[in-house]
C-alpha cells in the first residue's frame, strides 16, 4: 500500500448522465446488456496469441508498446519513442528497461485525463488486475510488478482471458498473402474459442502502398494466377476470398485514403490495370484503380456473401521523420475530410439495390454523419453505418454519432459496436463503454418521452448483441 | 382493444430536458406559445385539398404514400416500394391492398424509434385520431380502420382540419407554369382559410432539369414573351412573379445544387443565356446560369418585395435504378457539402446592403451553421436564417441549429419555424416540436442564468409567431 | 431608479449546469480558480492606454465604437454604422451625439439575448460600473451617465483598471513597422503592470494586403536591410523579431487566409520572392509566398524562442460597399472552411520534431477540431491548440472545443484561454466565462465518474493559469 496514493474506483454509474431521471433509466437499461456476450466483428488482435497461448511478457510489452493511442500522447508532450522502447523500422529497439518505460508512462498519466485511454486503462487495471490505487509516479512500481507477475499465471494466458471476457466471437484482420496458419492452429487445437479472420487486401489494391510491387508478385505465387492480367488478378482475389471464407471470414475490409468508387467499362479497367502494373501511373491513376477495385469487391461480395467494410479517410504516416525511423502505425495517422455522396455513386448505382449485398461504412470525418452518411444509410438498402471509429471511439464521439445519425438512419441502419483494437485487454472495457453510452443515449430519449422504456431496452440489446451478429453474418 | 398492445402516451413534458430546473422553466415558457396560431410560411401541401375539400382515401394514401421520410426508411431495410404501392414514374402502381401496405409499415415501425417521423406520427395518431395504443403488428388493423373511417367524416375534410389545427396562414409552392387555379378556387369559394402560393421557378432556371426545354417553351407561351431572348426571359419572370403576388405570394424559393451566385455584365449574361437555350452548354455553364439568375431574382425582389429563399445543397435522385423506375422525390435525395461565403458574395455585393431586400438561407450542411451562416446573418442586413431543414428537422437538429447560430446571429436573425412538408396532418406536430425545442433551449439558457425568464418568454413567442410573419411579410 | 426597469443580476452559478450534482462540483472547482491572476497572452488592447493612462471619453467611445461584435449585430438588423458614429475609411465620422448612439444600442439590446456579447456587457455593467438594472430604452440615459461619469474618476483610468482586474501580464499585438514607443514608455514609467508585445508581420508577409508595397518599403527603411532581396528580407524579420523580443515579446502571430505552409528549395524561394516584389504575381504566387514565410518564421522561432501562432481561415472585408466606405475590421469578416493536415505538412516535416519549437494553432472552422486539430496536437510535439476563437468564443463554442478535442489531444495539448480582445473592460468577463465553462466541463466529467475531483481541480487551475504562462513562455 502506498499511503499517498489515491483510490482507483470504477464507479457503477460511470458514463451515465448525472441527472437522476436519466441515470435511473440508464441503470435499468444497462442491467439488460451488461453481461451479454461480446461480439467483436472487427479488430486487430493477433491470432498468434490464441494459437500459441503464450504468456504476455510484462506490463510495458502488453499495455504500452502496442498501443499507439498511448504512446502518441506521450510523444506529443516530448517523450521520445525510444524512451518507451518502441520498435524501429529496421527492427532494432532502444535498450530500455521495461520498468523504466512504465515509470515514464506513470509520470505522465495526467496527460490522459478525460480521454478514452484513461477509461480503458483504469478498467483493465481494476477489473483484470485487481488494482485499487490510481496509477501515478508513486504507484508505478507496484503496478508494474502486479501486472507482470499476474501475466505469468495461467489465468492471464490469452485463451483464459478470452473466456473470462465472455467473448463469443472475435474477428482478426489479415492481408491477402497471409496463410492463416494461426487460424488453422486454433481450429485444429480443439479449443472452443471462436476466432475468425477478415480479408483486408490493401497491399495488393493500393498501388501507392510501399509493399505493392512485392505483394502483387507474391499474390501471383500464392494463387497460381497471372496477377498481371486484369482477369487473373480478379480471379486471384476470388480465390483468396474463398480461402479466407473457409477459415471463418464473413467480411472484407478496405482502408483507402478516400471513399472513391468507379464502375469502368471492362476495356478501360483492363487498360488502367496494365498501366498500374507497368509502374508508369500517377496519383489519379492510383485513386481510380482503388476506386474500381472497390466496385469489383462489391461484385464478389454478391457472389460469396462476404460483408464489405470501407474504412476511408486517413492520411497515413503524417510525420516523415518518424516514419523513416520507426515505420508505420506509430500514432502519426491523421483524419482527412472525406466525401461519400459522389464517391459512392458508381458502386451504388451498380449494386446498391441488390438484396443480398451489404456494405458497412465508417468515417473519420464526423461532419458527414448528419449530412451524408445518415441520409445514405436511411435510403440505400445495402448500406449500414459502422460505429464511431478510431479517433471518435470515445464517449463524446459515440454521443455525436448517435445524435447525428439517429434522425435519418435510425438505430437499425447501424451495426452496434466494433472495438477495432489490437489492445486485447481493453476489449471488455471498450464494449462496456459502448453499451453504457448507448444506454445513456436511450435513457435520455426515454426521459424526454421520445421512446418508451420497453422499446429502449430492446434497442439496447439489439445494439449490444443482435445487430453486430446479424450485420456481419456471424 | 388489443390486450397485448402497449399504451400510446403523448407526454405533456415530451422533449423538455429531464433536469427539474430546466423542465419547470420549459413548461412555463411553453404555456405561452402552445396555443398560438400556426404560421406556415414555407411548405408543400397540395392546394387542391383546400380547393376541392374532398375526403382523403384511407390511412395508407394519407400517411404512407406521400411521405418519403417514411418509405425511404422502409426501403433502407429492404421493403420494396411496390409493397407500399408507391406510384411509378410511368404512372402505374403495383396492385397492393392499402391495408396490406399499412401492415408492412406496422411490422417495421421499430425502425423509426427515436426518429422525428415516429414523433410526428404518434402525435397524429393520438391527437387527430384519438388512438391510445401503440402501432405495431397487432394493432395495425385497428389503426387502419380507425383512421380510414374517420377520414370519411366531415371533421376530417381538409378545410375542417385546417381550422382545427389553428392555421392562420399556410404557403404552398408552385412552379412558374402553374395557373394557380386551386388558389383562385379557394379565394372564390368564400372559405376564410388563408392559403397563399410561393414562386418556385426551378424548372425554367435549371438547364439540367429534365423538364427544362419543355418548361421554357411553355413559359414563353404563358407569358407571351420571347423567353429565348435574355430580356424577354427576365420579363417573363417579372410577369409571373406579379401574377403569383396577386394570388397571395410573399416569397420566392430556389432549390439549387449549390448556393453559387454571379453578377455578370449584361453582355456576358446575354451570351451565356444564348448558349443555354442553344442546348450546347456544359455543367459549368449551367452552374453559372443558375448563379446569375439568383442575382436577377434578388434584383426583382427589390422591386416587387417578394422575400427570397434559397434551399441549396442537395444531390437529387441519387439512386439511378430507383429514379428510372419511380421518378423524382422518392427518398433518394442526399445532402452535399455546401459553401456560402464565396458563393453569395456576388449577389451580396450587388444587393446585400439594400434596406428592403430580404434573403432567407437554408442549409443541409450543418458544418456551415457556426462557420458561415451565423457570421453572415450576424452581419448582412438582408440575410436571415431559415430553420433546421429537412434531414435536420429533428429535435437534435433543431438544438444544433440554435447552439451553433445563437452566438453569432442571435435569435433575431432567424425566422422561426418552417414545416416544409406535404404531410398535412403532421403540421401541428411539427410546429409543436419546434416550439418545445425552442422552449427547451431557452429554458437551459435561463437555468444557466444567461437570460432572464421574461426575456426568454418574449423570445419564445417571437420565434413561434411574430418572426415568421414578419420575415415572410405575411 | 427606474420603476419599470428589470433587475440586473450576475448570478453566482451562471454558466454552470443546472443539474445539482454537476453544479455542486462546478462550484467547488470554480472556487479554486475564480481569483487566480489573469494571464492574457494574446489580444489587441492598445498599449497607448497603459502608456498615457488617459481617461476614456464616454460610454459609447469605450463600449460601442471599438467593439465589432456589438456593431455588426446592430448593422445586421438595419442600424447604419453612421448612427453609431463608427469612423469611416477616410477618417471622417458622422456627427452623432454619443448619447444618441448609446440610445440606439439600448433600444436594440434584445438582439444580443443569449449571445456572449450580452454576457460580457452585463458583467462589465454590474462589476465595473455597479449597475443593478438591466439596460433597455428606459435605462439608457442612466447607463450612459453612470458610465461616462465613472470614467472621469481616477479609479477608471487604464492602469487602475488593469490592477483592479488582477492582470498579471497582457500581450498586445503590433505590426513589424511599429516602433513600440508605447511599450517603451510603459517600461520607462516605473509602473509595475506587465504589458508585452507580439510580432504580427502580416502587412509585410501578405502580398495581397493593400498596404504591402508601402509596408515593405518602410520595412527596409527601418531595418536598413535590402528587403527586396530574399536574404535581406529574412534578415529584416530577424532584426525586428529581436527588437520585439527585447520589448517583452514571447510570441509571433500570423493571420493568413489559409494554413498553407511550404518548404521550397532556397533557389525557388528566392525566385518566388523576386516575382512578389516585382508586383507581377498571381493569387497562387501570393498563397505560396505566405506559405513559405510561415516555414521561415518557424525556423526563426527555433533560434529566438518566440512561440509561433497561426490564426487562419478568415475571409476579410466580405462586404465590398462597407469596406469602401468604412475600411477594415467593421464586422464583415467571415470564416472559411480550412484545411490543416496537408497544409501544415511541409512546415511540420521540416521542424515539427524539434524539441524547442512551439506552434499554437487556432481555427474558425470547428469541423477541424475532432478531425484534424485534435489528432495533430495529440501527435506532434510542437503543436498546441489555442482556445475557441473569435466567432467561437462563446459558452457553446468553448464546450464544443473541449468535447471535440479532449479525446485526442487531452487537456494538456491546449493552452488555456486567450481573450483576443480590444475591448479592455471585457477582459475579466471573458476570462471568467472561460474558467466557468472549463469548470463546467470538468464537473460533468467528474459527475459521470470519468475523472476524480482532485484531478479536475488540478486541470482547472492548469487551464486558468499554468498552461497559458508555460505555453507562451511568459
């Protein structure tokens, strides 16, 4: 015990409005959904964890190093990435004692006040590790030791946590070249945990991806198709989609700079592809190619039933110096203004009225919620809205999502929650936040007599459990 | 009575904040405005209803078929328009029993939870038809029969409802070719209800409108002007505006894809018009032509005193397949990002400081409220802001409108409420929602000691009654 | 006493949420910060006031004529600027009795209901002048006399008010040609008040500024540098920055139409400058030149330690007729959509990871808070967010700023409050509003159990006092 330390409390009413009328209703609604199984249809956990079921190394490796939400904030206040032992692009790492890195984090934990990271971390500390004092410089060592020791025990292995968390199904995301060996190992192990993959073909779809040339070559080797020919390229996709589907995939995912789609006549598509594979293309060609492939993917979804997801609108690797030294995914991705109405029209005019087609849209540009995405989802039968995403996966962001899409898309053109995380331990915390916010939103509607409480309870359960399962065909 | 059915309650405090301090103030403010007459300065009811005063046919024809808010949501979840008997572009309709269509709606009524349609419909069910059980699959037939039978009685004829609703004046919207025969019939009938028209010249202003060529020819026939000559074209507008004004019009309305205006030298305007009527124009020409006509219309407003409205920023008929089969106005219109600052400058530099000119601006792009529209209306003497429009005509949308325009435009550069609807029965519900939200906004300001309650009461009455009358010169 | 007049009350709980739980916490938090000294790191008060310490003339000259927040609203409702005696571009003024101008204002004071101007003015009336009846037509003369008489007394001289307001330090803003004589006079006077300048070089940076040619010539004369040569021009800036720094400046400020930056190779920069000084440049050249100078300024900040501020995104002088008659800064400036992600990349790639560089960003486009500014500030070590600015400097605007930046930038990548005003008497009111809103935001977080109250109290004090001092190196 540290006498100076403040208590760490996870209040049972957290995130509920403090107005007594709303809070009372929110509590009742939450009681219906708090213990529903977790359905996690989109995320980035590592299937190797569940295949190998090895212990996590220590607090720093588990909670800091993989979490760019955390280290980007520290970096923004002058903490060098090397002080945290973040791996560099060349695979090397600064020689940092993981305990010292944890202490750096603990000394700066005030930076996270009011942020979702703070909420998720406190939930993990309190619920997973049983900590009851707030993290700060004085409790840093206690934290580090408690967490690191727990991780060596059987109850903290990945599969045990998966079961403890009440996860009914989780989807990971793999590239088109992945052999899905970990998924095979999970399936063959006899373990009952349901871990499925999702098809994310960006490296062979985006000509401006630094791995495109190599990935395309490997795409041909794996599939045995002539992937330098447009038809062969499309057949290779169909083949990999079928393989992913055989390993449990029910969805594809596409992370493009914009939401542009195209529906070129076949001869033009063929000519464009020839230009792309020749390497003699410009930025407009690359954009048009990505746009055309999205429409091709929609067509394949009609055939194989995989649900399509588009995650557009991010400027990747905005910090050139950092990218050169540390590589991708280091907290330097920044949202961009994103247009949907004109961008999606080619794809929608081609496939948008097909009864079996399903396209889930995400955004990093909240100005499109009320203006574009809500009205689109409230008309087109294929369209559904993914939840508040990434930078907007916060209590405030979730409120804005509901307040700005409800009147035009309703609740039933949305798909419940995605945690979209690689921070495995935070998954229960993130789903709990989403359920609490949806209950708070519904409690307000009920308190203002816009919905009856029995309807609100049904919506709460639909958002927490039924809609994600149905939307993703899980 | 259906024993399974849930009660339908229209709570007296609906839409008021649940915080007791705010709710108490909101109730007091609302008591001042709840029974003020309805002034409806902009909308799309059919003047034939009030001219002919025929009974509405049945629940489906009255409440579903004309309401694209309703059938777009059903369509978004896979209900074919033919299942509801929505008329097709060729005038045909699927053979659908209107009772069966009503049952489809009732089975899907959960889709509307939390939406404004749900609020409006419940208000109509409860207040107009006296229903006291919630609509669902089990009560669908009771609803259909109750409503359809009521419609055959004298108290549910259009004029009786108009009087029962407390409508002091309502404006309809007609195209430039309309002979306003229904308005003449109303005037000549001796009935006291005040129904005025508004001049909406889009079909002869937008060269990209599919009816443009035919409409322009007819424009010439009706007016006797040479409408293929720029001066004759402008004279034809002046003539029709005068005719509309003689039939009660106090405003014009302009529904353009953008808010672009232009102030070309006469020779350029003339040359542009020649290009337009030749048919050999491109999209930029069409945009510039619409822009120029807006400025011409502003000039005419200076002369005839008609208040000008611009409703910009909609991508019409976004679903090509649906448009080809069912035509316009089928719930496939989607908002676009809209720019006002540069767009309006030509018109404003020409006429913006004229004391008698009045221009009411609307938007479907809420990101412009705080950034562009509030600051513009808080400076230019001619500019006023129309209320939260169409996709934003919801409690949340109205709150955002006030919260994002109040600090720069105040309350007095806004014009109160427009229902903008063709759903006649929903008019009292819509005005009631607007009054309740304005009272809620004011109650919050008073509860946070930013405005005294006597001032709030005056503002509430101004927004509900005085400002729309003054702004529209009604 | 005016028997008809309403009491003017400055409620101790104003701006706090009315929910009792939140209000109680907000009160406690506010008690910690209410009496902290005022740090005003960015604003536009006139240093002549503090140098000369002359009495202000009367109520109208003090409170109406310099406040474009006030007269733009009056103008928007048809009050001519001449009726208020606003100076014209040629230096003349309409012959208006200042008391009559005050009466015009008083008759229209309802226009300000719910606006920040109303709050600031009431604070000044109540706290500075001891008025206890609301301003309206009936109390106009009492107001005018009370204020005007008070201004003639020693306690209302600028220095006395500065001390009474508890201002620890205030920054003014001067152009590059200013000799800072008033600052020298203040320094030499022996008065203890701390008034520093800030370097705002726009007139010699913006080739489209109407004073550019003359200002550049004078820039050369003052510095003795050849400012028509790129290297000489840069040396002149360095020299003036050093002079400003010697007079207390700790920051520079840049008010550009966009946030564009550039990092041209030296030869290209030189060639661009030659084109600019030749006068034979177009709008794109001007934009690129401003962009390049921002990056040069960042480089100079690395050397001299001045904190850099960018205030972008305003369309200046939107009303051509008004500009021709009355000149700049007459309430006709309108925000523009503004892009930051691509715009800032050249500057950031060059200097963004430098530990000593600090860049404070402002916006008039709130759609960038959550999408661009929060994520940028939550990554780049040099970046901090300035507070809700100008049109957004309202309770609602401050709430939106916090709600939309908190989750990605936290509190500690923001810099507390700037009053940014030339309305000297409103400074305590503006800081009080900011402190109250920050306490309200924090109270809500605490009431919803997202932050502990001891943390909230620390954040409140940091935002009110510590962060502005540290961010601006004051």
